[in-house]
């Protein structure tokens, strides 16, 4: 009986290690922090702006951008990392008239993120929850997963700490095409705001793309 148990355990260990993937190579093929003003291959109604001393792409409100990268080297996976700033009164999963405030990301035609963000104060009697780092409609306290949550607001709360949050969003997918299209957009509900872009907006501080070969 013991020998059968050891045999079963050995088979499980063998199966576990046979499923492990080996990274053969990872190469950064695109990096843009917008300091040079280069928007080649971008499709967007916005351009380079400035926030808190940094160059950013934005500021977006019920719109977004896409960028198409060409001539990617041979690979079987791709990693895209975006430094995202959420400015002013993002209301997370809150319903009309102030939400939900949804942000979406696509790699080619694959949706890799459909979530909400909240910059709301969170106290026992009042808290507007967000879905990030999961997809909508999960519930997490505001600023969960943020790199920094205490940055100053941009417009409605300009100069006031805690009204901009910085997220570093990284997605890894199977991919072997020679081109890659990255698209990001929002769906903001703001029926109670006179100046919607001042009420809440978002910008991007950096985009970095790596290709990987894994076996």
C-alpha cells in the first residue's frame, strides 16, 4: 500500500514540473515616457500634457487612445506595462449619477482589463468601492493596488493631496503576431458634473512593451 502511495506522489511531482514553463528570452521592444513628444503610430484626440512635473499622454474623459506597434521580433508572449494616473473624483462602482467609472484595456482584440477605480475617501459611513485589481464588479477599497494614492488632484482638486492615484498595470498574454495594437479607453458616468473633464480624467505617464519566448 505504501509503495502505491509513493508511486502516486512521484507521478504528481513529475506532472507538476513538466508543466513549468521556462523563460528563454525577454526583450523590451518599445518604451515611451512621452518626454520626447513622440506619438508616432498613436490614434488619439489628445496629445502630450504635463502633470506634477511629468510628461503625460492625456487628459482623457470618455475617450482614449490606441497605438499600433509593427515588426515585432519572433516571440510567443507579450507583456505590456502602463503607468496610469487617475485624476480627481473617480467614483468606482458607484451608480448614477456619479458612476460607475470604468476603464478598459485591450491588446489586439483581447480585452485584458475591464475595471473601475475610486479616489474616494473611505470611512465607516462612506466608501465608494472599486473593482481594480480585478474586473468589474468586484469590490475593493479605493486605491487598492496603487503605486501611490496621495498625489495631488489635477483640476477639481488641483494641488490637494490624495486626489490622484498612480497605478502600474502589467498584462502578459500569449501572442506571436508581428504587430500589436494597444487600446485604452474609459466609460465615465458624470451626470452630476458641469465640467466633466475637470471632475475626473486620466493620463498615461509611460508605456513599455516586452516580447518573450517561453517554452
